[in-house]
């Protein structure tokens, strides 16, 4: 399962509505409670653990992807990185 699919599932939106710049300010249903659910879903799906500082530092999905890659997560090349939705 890829990042856009996980995020879309938590937010109950279509994955095609997401891009690397998607964040709580420009994405439907992304509020503070959903952000916590989102962090838990991403940690569980990708087997990564985020510190509180890391959670706060992630401003958008691009930041989340970069941090996951630093933690050793490999993403499937079949999911292109979208710069705009």
C-alpha cells in the first residue's frame, strides 16, 4: 500500500486528490484528530515510528515521504510522485 492510499483511506477522500503539497490546510477532512489517526496509520503501514518532533515537523505529504525514506521505507516506483493534485 502506498502513501497516497493510506492517507486517502484515513481522510476518506480519493487518492487522486492528494499530492506532495497536500496538508491540513488544503486537504478535506484533515483536522487535528485525523492527523493523529494519519500518523498512526502511516506508522503501522510502513513499520516506522515518528517522534513527537518529527510529527510536528512534517508540513505536507512530501515531508512525510522524505522522512519515511530516511527511515528506510522504499516506495514502489509504480506510484508516481504528484506535485499537484
